């Protein structure tokens, strides 16, 4: 399976988590890393190039820090411009059947993402627009990989999360679903 990891971090070199994730994923032979902010410093996208990258891969991953409960602005722009009618949805949909995964670093602890927490909503609720987009494109939405409290964890924990992310993204879809269910059951106990 060929995997495309689209990284959207406005300042990747100073990132505490996403940079380490990128470096670890670069060691995987079936993963292509695509740094949006690095590729487009002027934020003018080459839509044809982006669509060709999508077509060459079986699994599409958006890796980003949670940014005002959403994606960073260039990733939103990417979605607006690259997911065109006839390519990503509607007649001639060329993304149908591809797998889609989110890899997110969140600044707040996991318990802040619930109705009685600081954020008042679950992370899954904040991610609903992305999931709905995937449904429109007829891709297969796989459970997201999330690292909470990103600014507050140790270097060792970041390295461990990078290894877990690599294992997550190279696993078959059914295994990803099981890994996610297992992590959720650990969290709830």
C-alpha cells in the first residue's frame, strides 16, 4: 500500500511533535511525505500536481496540529482547491475507495475534549467536517491517530508516539480499526 502523508504545519522546523513524526515516517519505504507549507511558501497551490499525488497513493493522511479546533489554513485551502467536482466528488470521482487517516497533535489533554471538559465537545465532533468531506469523496474514513497534550510531553514520549504513528499508518485498515478500539478502551478504564 502506497501512503501519502500531507503535512500541514505552518512552522514545521520548530514543531515539537510534527517534525519528529515527519522524520520517523521518512524511514518508511511505502510512505511519501508532502510538506504543504514547505512546497508552497507563497500558498499558491499547483492543483494538478496535488491531484496527481493523490492518484498515485492508496492511503491519504493529513498530519497537522489542531489549529483553532480545525486544520491549519493552508490545508483548508488545499481541500477547497484540490477536491474539485469530477475529480474528488460527483461524476468521475477518482478518490473513491482510497483510505483516509488523520494524524493530529492536540495541545490540550484528552479529558478537555468532552462535554464537561474545557473544550465542551469531543474531538470527534470537531472532526465531523473532515469526516463528512471524506464521505462526499467516497474514501474510507479510518479512525484518527491523535496525540494529546503535545506541548507538555517529554522527548521520549514524542519518540514513542512517532513509532506508534508509523505502525498505525503502515497497518492494514482492519488493524487500524482494532488499534483504535484498543486505545479507546485503555482511555476509558
